[in-house]
């Protein structure tokens, strides 16, 4: 009868190590980038040989004379200027000259050059294993630096030596594959692609820019203040269609009404004095001479009464024509003192509209009358409306928000009854033709010219 012997604990440990080594070498073979391979070399190696900290250093060759840390275990980004990292670079240079072979070496403080002794006592905690990564073609690609609390055994060094060969072989294979891909970029097809890009940038296109747009009334009738005073009441709410001669707002008439009454009394007194002078002139020649003066005073008071009457008649301001009444809000005007000629309201025909485009100075284009524009209103976000530029201001104006812009007036190509006065949105304005490169790099070119002054 055949019997099967159970494996011993040492045999089980050996099998586990063998499986771990096989799995680790499989990870090395499937790595697609150098960065992935470097990460595996300092983090996954711990599964086979225990350690507290590992560093991977690159070897730039004897000519360059520089070794630097490119990867560290449990660290996402290596700080190049950290004291520990700079010290490791110096140690790598010293050890690569002292041990040019590919055998792992247990490093001690006595092996450090004098310039690195102080750094050893400051940065190293435990036992260090130094392992070069040497390719079969005798090229040294880099070095491993491992630290742990207990000594390194001969078995650990043998395993690291085997892994170092696998990592070096995979490292150079992956790097060569990427260099081959980079070399393919240098073929004539790259020049053809560059020529195609340059040709595309030279294609003529219409230069355009986007600016805010608002629907305005075309040639509205302005309702201004006929005299100085305080508005006591606004009779019609905004955005109301009014008829001609409809009362719109009323002044506070306290002072005007009192002035009219005072003028009436003063005229009555002047007329009585004039009559008295005429009657007294029949008996007294001196009183007769005062009659013309009293007549002039009566005429003056009559003029003042007429003026007071005209001012009192303007207390109530009426609509000069029918149309849509446009102003901000009643609360903005009630109780507000206004000056003669001050603009208070507009009366517009809602069917006659135009577009006002505020083109910032930084986006100014070479515009001409009749240039094309396309308006996009916030109220109708899925539709666009063709328009034509009618005029553009020569001088820029400071708009609300301290924005310096040119005022452009445009008209819709086709009237649309849905569009209302006051709508806002964006407008794309087209200028003269130019190369595609100018459209793409116009702002950088402007900033560069302003910076260098050419």
C-alpha cells in the first residue's frame, strides 16, 4: 500500500517562497510602462523578502556621474530636494565606484566615504542591502537600496540577485519599446502631419467674437421732465401700452399752486393801483404821471400769472404718442427730485426693435456696415437669429461693471413677434476674413504685443 508523506514546515515555506517568486516575475513580465515596473520593484518585492523601506535609483552612467532616486516604497512622489534623497544620490555614486559588479552587498557605516558618514548616522536606521540592477549586456540601469531592522542573510541576497536580473531585463525591454515608438514619430509622416497642421492654420475664415446683446426699442419717444420739481405720483406701471395724451406722472404742485394764487393776488393789487392812478390823475397832475408806471407793473404781474398758470398746467405729464411705456420702476421715481430735461420714460413701438451689442475693447474687430451677426437670446436658448450690423460707435464707452466697450447697433434680418424689448443674450459678430491661426491665437498675440511693445 502506497503512503503519501505530509510536507514539512520548511518545505511549505519553500513552496510559498517559490510561488511568490513566480507571481512576482509574472507581474514584471506584464508591466507595460517603466513607471509601473518601478513601482512593483520597491513595493511588491516586500512580499518575497521583508524590509521596512526601499529606494530605486537610476544610473546615468560614468560620463554623467549622477545617480538619483526615482522611486521609493510607500511614497507617491519623491521630493528631489529632501536631505535623505540627496544623500542617497551621493552614496550611490560612491558605492557604484567601489562595487562595480552585480552582486548584492550589505552596506555598513565603515563602507561610507567620509563625506557621507554624518548622513549615515542621521538617515539610516537598521541594516542596508545594496543591489545593482545589471542587464545581461553589462549595462547597469540602476540600484536598489533596502533597509530593515535585522541583518540580511545569504538567502536574501541570493533572491535579490535573481530579482535584480529580472527587473533589469524587463526595465530595458520596456524602455526600448517606448524609444522605438518615439523613433517612429521621427519618420517623414510627422513632417506630413506638421505640414497639414500649418496648412489648416492658414485656411481663410471669418474672424468672429462673442459679446453681450440686448433688444432695444428703435427710435423711441423720450418723455423728459418739463420742469424742475419732485415727482409725487406715477400713474402708469412700466411695460404698459398707453394711448396718446394719457397722464403718465404728476409733480408735487404745492409750490406751483401757491405761486399761482400769489400771482393772482399781486395782479389784482397792480390793476387796482393802476385804476386808482388813472382816477386820481384828473385832479392831480402828479398822480396822472404815475399811471403809465402802474400800467407796466400790472402788465408784469399779468405775465407772472401767465407763467405760473403754464407751470401749473405742466404738473401732470401726458403721453405725447401711443406706444409701450418703458421705465424701471415706480419706486425709483416717486418722491425723487428731477431737473428739467431729465430722461424719465420712453414710449416705443414694440414692433420696431433693434439689437445693441456691447463689444469689449479687448475683442474689438475690424467691422464694417452690413457685417453679419447671429443673436442667441436667453429666453430662446435653442434658436439663433440672423442680424446685420447697421452702425458701430467710434469711441468706446464705460459700461456698468467698469467694462470699456464699443456700442454696435444691429437689426434682425427677419422680424419675429416673440422677441420682446429688454431680452438679453449673446451675439456672435463677424469681421473681415483672416487665417485660422489669427482666430485661434488673436488674444495671445495681443497680449504679447502689449508686453513686448512691438
